C-alpha cells in the first residue's frame, strides 16, 4: 500500500499509537501552526516500527531560524520539558511534551522531502513493504535492544559501511 506521508490522515487508519499521535497533532494544531515550514512527521511511528520510548519527530524547512524560533517560543514554550537548540550547521531542534508524548522538531533550510529523516523513512517503508512481518519484528527487537533504526536495518540486510549513507543506496528487491 502506498502512503502519502506528507499528509497525516493515514494515521487515522493506523494502530492505536498512530491514532493517538494523529489526535495530539490535530488537537494542538501542530501542523497548522507549522504549516509555513512544510512539516512532515517522520521516524518510526509513521511506518509502525516504533517502540515505547519513540518520540514524535517532525521535520521542517526554515530559511529564517529567528522567525521560527519566535513561533516555537510563542506556540510551545508553555509545554513541559520545552527546549530549543540551534546548531552551527544551521539546524534547530525543539523538544516538548504534549500530554505524555515527547515531540521533537528538527528544522533546517533543506526542503523537507529532501531531508535525511524523510528519505530514510521512505526507504525503510519500501523495505518493510518488500519484506515479511518477521523482518519488521526483528527490527523492533533490535530497537528494543538499543540499536538505532538505520543500523538495525543495515544489520538485517547485511549492509556494511555508514548505515545512514548506505541504507539510502540500498536497492529494494
């Protein structure tokens, strides 16, 4: 099944956690607030390989980090565990809790559909679609052991080298 991950409506038809995340994103109008920054939900929750500790990852494209910083402060600073960090590479992250869910926002000036977070998720989704459920369960098992997502995929697929680079080069059979 092909999913348009740029629109969160697919979450409404998902598992319990996906429906919960859809409700939180909708209730707090996250994508409406962040709409000018082309928000996309990425990571393990959209492709159903999340574990208990998985957070909600939202990527943005921001050409003006000062404007985005002001918006994030105005919109989310009142929430528990709010943090905002900027990096020398021109990226920004913001974290906060909504209900019992950790939200992590990552922004850079790269188009969201060209960011590694999105590209990795799409590749992982394609791999999962081509494999059986036992492969998916093995990924989740490795994640529960503390292995990050991309290295877990590379381990099971016998891909050597930098997992964040080589996974994107993997040809799905």
